């Protein structure tokens, strides 16, 4: 079984991992989705969300964009990161399960304004 966490805003993949409304967590077996749950974002604090995703048992985290610090924390925890995703969370998880979703490496460098990191 794999757990895939997708940063979401209103059912769509969030452009910025740290500032999303929350995370849809899909429990999967092969290409089958067994369960889908939602975890509200408790706030954007350095290191908090990677710990939350690790505690949720995520094997993969998907977002439109993500800061380099979060990516490093996920890499250290052996959690795969996919950035550059867009669209509905259900469509994106299906694309990942089918092997069609590839990370574009989008990394946010500034977190003062959404415009500072390519609309992420």
C-alpha cells in the first residue's frame, strides 16, 4: 500500500505546498484507490508540514510548487516529491498511479508573496 498526499485548494492541486487549504491523502494498492481523506493545513511553519505528512504515512507528496527546505526534509525522510502538478486532485492521483505524472522540479525560493515563486 502507498499513501499519496496532494496539496489542495478547493479540490485542485495547490500551486504552493505551504499555503494550501489542506492535503488529500489517498491510500492506494497498485492502481486502485482504497481510501481518500483530508487533512487541514494547520499553518505554514518551517518543518511542520513535512512532519505532518510523515506522521500521516505519506510515501509521495504532490504539489504545484514547494520550497527547497520542505523538499530537503521530504528527501531526508525518503518521501518522494512531485512538483509542477496542476488540475483536480483526483485526476492528478490517477495520473501518478498510471505513471504519467512527472515532477518538473518547481522550487519556490521566496515566500513573501505568491508572485515571487512563479505563481506557486
